C-alpha cells in the first residue's frame, strides 16, 4: 500500500486591503459615524453620538445589515451581555 503524498499546492497569498471601517448612518438623525471592527460579523448595542438614540446594529461580512432602535433599558441589558462576553473571551493567562 502506498501513500500518495500530494505536492503542496502553491499557496495563494491573498493580498487584500481589508477595510474594517464601517460607516454607520443613524436612522434617526442621519449622523454618520465610522466604526472599526475586528470581527466582520457583529451584533451589538450602539449609541448615536449626535441624537443619543440607542440602536442594535448588525454587521455581516463588514456590511451593516440592520440598525434597530433600542430602548435605554434594552441597551443597558445588551451592554451587560457584551461585558459578560468580553469576560469569557479573556485570553488564557499561561
Ligand atoms: Zn442619531
């Protein structure tokens, strides 16, 4: 029985300038704000810098998919969830 070793395929080095900046336009007042994300998929709370409305934004593949109004209560709850998530994401200390 022979094991065929496949020659390693030439690797495609993808050189892409990734734009991780997203322009978020507030549906309430139209104010634009630029966000930068490490993850290309993101769902989380957000507050408009101008009108101070709360929103839930949803980003998929670096594109803003939705921006929904949020009550302050809900915003705070979501922030708590985000804080919890961040806690669990802590890099291992060893
Ligand atoms: Zn606004």
